[in-house]
C-alpha cells in the first residue's frame, strides 16, 4: 500500500538530511525588524532549516533568534549564500550568525556585482532605479568562484556547498570543473514555473533542487517583471483543490513540491502561517496531476528575473550570458 505521509526530510548526495520545509528569511521591502522574533518562534515550533544570505542583511538577527530559541546549534541546518569575495564574506556571515560553520553555503547568483571596500554594492548614480554596477569579469568566471567555495569545505567553514538560481547550462559548467560537486540548486519553483527539465537534470546529477518563492513570491520590484500578476495561491485550480481537501492554498502548493521530491523554504512572519506550513499532506494522484498541468494551460511565469536590472539573461539556456 502506498504511503499517505510526505517525507519530513530529503537525503542529499553526501547522506546529510535536509528538512523538507525550512524557513525563508528574505524580507525584501518589508524590512528585517521581525526576523529575530520569527526565527526564534519558528525554531520553537519545530523548524530546523534556516535559509539566509549575506545579501538579505539580517544574519545578525537570525543568529540572535537562534540564541533566543534555546535550540542547540547541532539541531539546526543553516544555509547562507555568497554574494562575492568568498572567504571574507562567509566569515562575516559566521560572525553575524554567531556560529563556527554553516551547513550549506550557496552561490546566490551566477552573476556578481562590483562592491566597495565594505562590500556594499556599487550603483549607477545616474539611473532612476540605481541599477547595480556589474562585475562582468567575475560574472563570466563563476567557475573560479566555485573553486574558492570548495576551499571553504576544506577548512571546515562550510560543510556543504551548492548553487542558487543556476540554469542547466551554467550548472553543467560548474560540474565540468568541480572537485566538490554541488549538493543543492535553490531555484524559483511553483506551479506557474515548475521547471520540469531543470528539476529532472538536477535529480539525474544527484543535485537536490530546493524551492525558493514556492508561492510565486514577491521579490523586490526591480527584479520582478511580473509583479502585477497574482501568484499561484490565487489560481482557481489551487483554490478548488484547497477547498476539496480542507487545506489552505499555501499548504497545497507546499505539499505539491514535497511530493515532487523538492524541499522548500517558504517565508512567513505570522505564527499561524508558520504552523500551517509544517502541516502538509500527500495529494491524490488527480490533485497532483492537476497542479502539474497548470503551467501547460496558463503559460509559465517567472517572478524573479533580474534581466532588466542587470542587462543580461542569466537563465538563457543557449548562451552563457554575459557574453564577451
């Protein structure tokens, strides 16, 4: 008889268990004032994966939330992400988080920004949107960044390393030179952007796809070309299924992802939502397939796409942009 229970964790290629549901900590335009409280609350509710990044500007608050929770470091799986200057930036993250190592360190994007001596992103001052100044050389040499990340595993600062927002083309380039293979690729995944080919490729290479923005999400406006389009939590099919099984649309979307074999890191600041995100269920074959087919009917929608912000397409599968 087939199991009716979804897995609580997934095993990465090196045998480490990654919780099926983690806490996303990116707050965007909402600010970081609640991060410390939310992290502590989530850990007390049973969350054991905290997904952060240096670029979120809240790792100090995450560290304080861990301390406030009373949960031991050994019980928590911590992910952080690299913006640039590998070793120095990770050490700053470790200091802010008040830990000696991260469980997983991701290359946040394949492209890189130019920064000042304090690692603040330089911006074009003559631009209305104050677009970031791109480091084109480093953006083309992300394989060199990967080699620097491998050294973090060698010196014990990161137990595992992986990718974030990498397409198939760029992931293949990493695999061609990798001494230590990526264990994770964290990408935007939801019924409007199921990324079936990318997910299949990652699974075939023993790379765990992890879903960020599993609800469609609200990235900052500068990198959201579809900000005016409602996310899948408002989709009629999702709403019907939620009504039929007595779950919220968010629980339906998270259940669908876990059933696809994809861990997820939704964000929330409300305690009732934090609890609901852990209370997922296995979907019937009919409900599962209906969700699988949504993008075939409505077309795909990508909510995180920095192309207009940075001037090139990091998701192009035909050409490894930026080109020379």
